C-alpha cells in the first residue's frame, strides 16, 4: 500500500476518490493572478501528484484567470480514467486581480464553457457554485437563480454533478431542493472550525465536505500546540494539521495546494501519519485557545 492509500477513499459524484487530493490554486502567479513564476515546476507538481496516486484535483478557470486549467491540461491531458477534476464558477477576475461576483446566466454559462475548453473536456465531473455575497466568507442570500442556471447546464450534459462553495447551512438546504449537492467546499482547518456542526450533518447524509485553506491559506496556521505535537511525532506542523483533518470526519476530502515538489511530498506523506488519542485531544483544543 502506498502512503496516499492510507488516507482512505470517499464517493464523490458516484466515483471513488482518495481522501487526500490536490488543490491547483497556487499554480497561478502571486495573488492567484497571472502565470506562475516557474511553469516547468507547475507541470512537475501536477504530474508527480497524479503519479503518487492523487485522483481528485480542485481548480477553477478564475484562477489566473485560465492559467491553472491550461496548466492542468498541458500536464495531464489525456486524463487518467480515475481522475476527478472539480472546478467552480460564480466569480470573475478584474484587471487588477480583484474577485468579482459573476452570477448572471450569461456569466455562469460562459464560465462552464471556459472550464470545458481550457481543461480539454466535453463534460465537467463536478462544478461548485462559489457563493459571492461576501468574498471573505459565507453570507446569507438566495442561490435559487444561479443554481437553477447550473442545474440547467447539468441537464444539458455539460456538468455531471453540482456542489457549493462558501455556503451557509440555509443555502445548502435551498440548493438541495433544486438539485443534488454532492459536496460542500468551505473554509475549515484546525483553528477555523465554524463548520463543525455542518460537517457532522453532511456526514450523516453522505455528502463530501472539502475544506479550503486546510493549512490556513494565505496566513499559515500558527500554534504552539500544533508545533509541540509535530515535534513529538517527528512530523511537520502542516502534516499534523492534515492528519487531524483526515481523522476529524470520514466525509472530509483534502485538497492542500502547493507549487513546490517538496511541499507536495510532505503533504502526501501526511496520509500515513497516525495521531495518538492524546495528541488528538490537544489538537481539538487549538480552536478554543485561538479564540
């Protein structure tokens, strides 16, 4: 058994994926805008990820924009049969790199076709609707109109499955009244645990939860407890943070991102890291101490 196999598997849109995947956001330039500093390194990271057993890649055509999807296509097309590529729509980028809501029928339809073209696909495995009532976090508001557009594109055969990103519990309930929601992608990590109850609710319904910024995102996790546990286990703090997420709930799928081969290997090795009960108890308290 390879290390990544120890992460286990989960059903995502009717297909089995390993619970430790890869997020492509960091393959774009600074601020997720423009081309990468090292194009060759970006290709190498993707190819090694898949060669190591990753079969779930998260991306979006508004990363770059267009950059990460074009790199994925260059690195991996034609794709392995077991590879599930999940993308998202609902935003666009301004000329200054800003993140702008893109919820109209025309914008959503164009986004699906952009993803298809740049990834070199005839149909998208899973498309998450990124909810943009607040760029920085979930905010209430009806998603009926944009999700109806996405479900129409699903009926046309351009999208197999639908998910939600940056969503509240109320929006998830609304969405499930319109179409099947196969995954929810929100911010969650060892220190940011606002979705604890939501994760457990989704687990009972067999819906995948995909935490973005699992390692803290643009502000990496900082915790003396995390560092102490990592030192005892002879692991890195980021490996411990990923291992904790794998233990947190069986419906969690991880998509840590990196543009570095060394960090990719470090992240994948987290699948084989066993956390003793005492360490889990200490880590569970990190969110409370951070608050």
